[in-house]
C-alpha cells in the first residue's frame, strides 16, 4: 500500500488519540469557561473532525468506496474515468496533510496566546462544508466527505463562529477574516490545479503551493490583528 492510500488510516488513528485528549484530557487554555467555549479546545476539535472527514474522503467513504474523493475531483475537472485522470495522488496528499497535520496543531498552539489564530483554523472546515453541501444539494447525490461535513463541520463551525462573534477580542472582523481566508485557500487550491492541468506550472510547484496554502488564513488574521493593535487603527 502506497503512502497516498496509507495516510488516511494514519490520520484515523491520530483522530482517535486526539479525541481521547479532548474528552479525557483538558486542552483548554481558559479554565474559567467550558471546554466547548475555549477557542484552543475548539481548534483541536476542528483538527480531530477534519481527520475523520479526510478518512471519509480518502479512506473509505459512506458507501464503502476506498479513496473515493479523487474520482469525484476528476469528474469535476472533466475526466470521467479516474484511471485515465491525470490529477496526481501527490496533489491529494499535499493538499490534505499540511492543512490538518501541520496547520491544525500550529493554529491550536499559537491560539494559546492569540485566540484569533485558533479561530482562523475554522476557515478550512467552514468553507469546505459548503463545498460538499452545495454540490450535494444541486445534484441530489452523495459525495465523499458529505456525511462528516454535515454532521461535524457545519455544527462545529457555526458554533465556534457564534462564540467568536460574541467575544470583543474577536468579533465580526476576525470571524469575517476567517471565512475570507477559507475562500482564498480553496481558490488557490482550485486555480493551481487548473494551472497544472493546462501545463502552466509543474507538479513540484503544484505540490509546493498546497504545502504553503494553509498559511493563508493564519496570515490574514495575523495582519488584521496587527492593524487592530496599531495606534492608527485603535478603536
């Protein structure tokens, strides 16, 4: 079994460990609030749910199909036969591992000092949920990842954004920046893949873009944080 087929199973094991830490341990920063209202705990919860989501997409989906999402992605780009689809497995792997295995823990750890960075991680599940639910509503068909998008991503993202809107240190600016960051991340993903398919960039550049891409929401929120702290933008 190649790594492109193995990593979703590793991620499933990591999800179990992280869920145990979330329930048995205490990953909160602010002990004065319940776990489900602590931004760092919520960021770790988002990482755990995303690992489960990745398994539905690239491990075994709700219909029992293994590594199913690549086939759906190929069809969306006009390749009906997945075996003849040129989209490389390296692209799928490069998209998924950095955004969860790296960006998730980084956002949660930085969130211990900067709650807005922890919030920024919800840019991915919030927008990704819509990317699954929208096509499902339009076609009336299941797509790999839809189940976890509806049951995990959507309620967790709405809950967290709702908490952020009620916090004066976050508010609508940080919540808005989080959503914008998620839209930009997904746009870069799609546009870079289109560029590779048209021969405008090589596979190494395509993979490198996906590794860097998850930093977009965190950088966007960090810039906004800096502007808010500037005397020229003080409220």
